[in-house]
C-alpha cells in the first residue's frame, strides 16, 4: 500500500538523508566575481569534508562547466541541458522540484530581468513544497525602471527567500525586496593562490611595461557601459593617469576585464579617451586571465573607483598579494578598506585626490604596516573554509 504525503512533509527515509545545498547560478558563461566565489565555495566545502552536501546546477557545455572541471570540482556539479539562460533556469527549477524537500535551495544572484517571470511562475510550487529558499545577493538589485523594480518586488515577495549578502552595503539596498536577511558573507579568496610569495616571472603582457620602468596601476574590472547602476567608473582612471604624469609619477594603467559590448565599443571608448588626454602610451586594456594572481604580484598599486561596488573582490585579492589599494570612499570597497586603511579611500570622481593618494601610498612609510593589517583582516574574514562554514550555517546545513 502506497503512503501519500502532503507536499510539505518528508518521509522517514528522506529525513535520514544528509541535507544537501542546491545552488542555481545566474551566470554560466562568464568569468566574474560570482563565478569565482561559487568555485571558491565548492573548494571550501571540499576542504571541510562536506562536498557531498553541495550540488551546483550548471548549464551543460558552458564556460562554468569547464571552469569547475579544470579545478577538479566536477563531483559537486549537476549538468542541465538548455539552449539559453532562461531555458536553463526553467529546467533547473524543474530538477529542483524533484529533489528531497529538505534540501535547501540557494538562488545565486538571480536578479536578471528575464529571470523574474520564471521565478514568479515557479514560486508557488517551491513555497508549497516547504523547501527552504535562500538568495545570495552579490549586487544591489536596483533598477532605474519602476516596472523593473516592480517585477523584482513581485518575484521576491512570492519566493520570500532568506537573503545572504556580500556586504552591509548590499544588505542596506536589498532590504526592501528581501527583508529576511540571514547574514553577511564577505567573498572568499583562495589564499593558496593569492599570497605574498614572490613570482619573479611576470606575465608576457606586463613585460614591456615593466621593462619601460613604469609603475603598474592595475584595475581588474569588467568593462561595462558608463552610467549604469553598477558603473565601474573606468573613465575616471584616465584623468588620474594624466594628473600622475603631470606630478612626475611614472605610472602605466592596466585594465583587465571582459568587454561583452558589440565590437568592444566600451573598450574603444576608453582608448579614445586616453588618446584625447595624451596618455594612450600609458594605458593598456587586457582580457581577463585565470592566473590573475600573477598580475597582482607584479602590480605596484590597485586602483578601483566604482562608486556603488557591492563588495570589491579586487580589494581583498590585492591585499592578500601584498599590493596596496586606492579605492572609492563609497560602497563595498569603502566598507572593506575602513577595516584597516581608511586613508586609502578617495572620492572616485576627484581625480586630483586620487592621484595624490596614489603618490602618498607609494611614499608613505606606514604603507607596509597597513598592508600587514589588511592581510590579517583578509585571512580572518575571507578564507575558503570560513566562507563554506558560514554558508552551511546560514542555509541550515549545520548549526
């Protein structure tokens, strides 16, 4: 005789199965902070002997599949066949609905406009199942369009997820959409890769700059459209570079990041601005690299001037590598730097102040002590194991 269960109850056999966290990522075909953090989470689970409690759904054939396989983390992934991102989300949610109801679900930054109707459609079945639902907020989930905000409000009110945020700054912005904030998890850094061990062989792309005698001003950043909510403010680097030149500072700016615009028009715009300012010979754009730590280790300073950056992964990666950071006095960048080097924060739109701060950091004897404090902070707050343990606690995998 078959026993019938109500949707929000589990059988005794299900209760005896160890809980497993299911994660659906927003992006499967790009290398960005969320993708890096997800891989770091998987490695953190492995280091705490908890890989069997993690299942990350990944679109088959995507960049993320290769990224996880190359890192030896294929045991924690489940491949989902789909023709595009929207179909991936639908198929992933259908797969989730077939899993034991006590497996919690973490939606990883699913705030794209095209995802919202899908989330709203699946919200009733997810809620009725009794499954615990969480959402990791990697950005501010803002929209200049009132209908865009309304769509977010409807989707997340329907889901009622417990929110996990990458900074207090992010939490302060998403509270209106997801009021049930479970906690803050600063993003992880693989301290076995990002460290102060010397690397005497610079990447080929940096060799000509180093040979010229110039100091490298590094900015790892996605190259996006100016003026959007999470504008990386890369245009501000060019007048900073010009002013450094006028002050006698021999600096060369290197921007590293992906440009997904048609024919790289955002990159072309930056290069044209550098030409107009007379610093084209001191301004270089490079594609993203998986060995980004090698670029940090040959940089003299990292400069990141995004005014509304939710966290600022480049800050903690640079500090772990022993490189000082001049960053915005706003957003998540400011939140991090206030812990050990508030004097390195600047008005991101004041190029004179930014240039002067860069010169001060290079000349100040206190810089080494501030880097040491920063390194201690990164080790205490951004290790892979502490990140994984925090995620387990917030999602109910462990007490």
